[in-house]
C-alpha cells in the first residue's frame, strides 16, 4: 500500500488533536497551526485531483485517494473524506 494517503493525513491530524489535548505535555499551538496549514494545502491538492479525475474521466489519480470500483464512486468517497476533514472542530 502506498504511503501518504488521505487516511494517513487523517491519522496525523487526529494525533495532532490528541497531542493538543494532552494535559501533561500538550503540543505547542504554533506547531499545531503549522500542521493544520500543511494539511489544508494537501486537502486542497486532493480536491484538484478529484476535479481532474472528473474532467478527464481518468480511472485513477496519484494514489493519495484510494481506488474505488468506479470513478463516480471514487469521487463520492473522496468528497466524503474531504468533507470530514473540513468540518469545524
């Protein structure tokens, strides 16, 4: 399985959240903001990838977004993933 997929990004973001909530040794807020900023750029690039798949009708992208049985199912799954990442905390 390729590294650095959207599920890995989610895992890193949840780890950041858990670290921020650690009462004994919380993560520095500036570091968490930097992680969130980088994640936002990655999510934006995934949105562009989904648009590219829709416009070109390509069957697969870079591998960041998991393969689905059909392009339509793939786009729907990615939209759900991105919506989950974009929900306010």
